[in-house]
C-alpha cells in the first residue's frame, strides 16, 4: 500500500481502477474490512480508494493522544482527498466509517457526490445506549489485559455464530490485525463515540443523494440508525441485504456492491 502524511498522521492506502472516485471508509477493528467490496466487478467503473484510518493497519496515530473524535477523523478524510487531488467523491462508510462519512459530508458538502452508508453507528440512540452497556464487559476484559477476548467479543456481538469464518474467508489475517490494533478502538475511538453530536442541523448541510444499506439480520442499533437517516433525509433510498448482519460487506460483498452500483 502507499502512504500519505495527512493531518499529523501517516495513512496507509490503495487506489484501484479509474473512473468516478469512490472513497471507502472502514469501521472499527478490521482495517481491511472493505477490501472485499473493492474487488467486486460491479464497482469496476469507479476509482476505488480505501485507506486505513489512524491507528489501524499500517496507519499511525500520535504518541500522545486522547479520544479521537469523529470530527478529527472527518478531517483526515478531507486531507486524504486533498493529498490525492480528488475534488469530489462518492463516500462509502461502514459502521463508524459511516459516521465519519456523515460528518465529512456535513462539513464539506461540496466534496461529496453521494453518501452510501452501510449501517452507520449512532451511539446516542436508545439502542445505541443498550449497545454501549453490552460493550462494558468487553471494555473490562480489554482493561484486564485480554485484548483478544475483547475484540472477539465485539465481533461476535455485531456478527453471528459464523463471524470468525466470515472474516477468515474474506479478510485473511483480519482478526489478528484487529487484536493488534485493539488499543485504537478501546482507548481512542470508543470513548469519543458518545460525544459525537450529529442531528438535523448538521444533516441539513448535506444535499447529495443518500443510500442506507442494512443487513436483514442486523441489530436494532442499525435499524434505529436507518430511521434517523430517513428523518434527516426524506429522499434517502434503502437497500436491504438478505441474511446479513453488521458484517454485511464481508458476508455478501456481491449484493452490497450491486446495491451501490444501482444507486449511483
């Protein structure tokens, strides 16, 4: 992968193909979680750009850093587009990456041609509060020194009983990398989540088309997220991925890619 110095950190990235630029922003833990989408033939007419967010994969983070806000991560995205000389791109964001995509689009609407949101994370909804309570024992495990158990518990929480096979088959080495990167999630990303304030005022700045992609077996957290998107964006379109959980881009990359292409 290539490297770019952006916003005080070095981001690892790759650019595949040519055509309309598409920036893919991954969620928590697995830095290569969107790689299966990049490889899908349905997206070949786009220039697919993906990067490892700060502190994940081969991307760095500052030595002295507290919680990393979603606003800072959105600034990373803008700086990365600047580095590549991309004026305007479609954004595809999964989970926490979806929240980052929303923040970026609200702050820099002229830079975003369309928003594709794969189950964006909203920690302040009622289901979000319940999710954070379910996370508490995993945080305790991490703080007790069991990073592997904490990461595995998180992936089981958002996936299903086949979560390990799903990741191993589509992102080989992804689980081990997630364990190695556990500090980024538990020490810098998770503490900043509840502080993210995004609502109708911020959404009003976004004028591009919006697609909500949801797995049919995903938790109420992401169903409530779709309801928020429809409240903010009345013209929001939906794509449902049958049989999929929050790991939808790994469980059903062909279906997700087809939905994205049909929307764009």
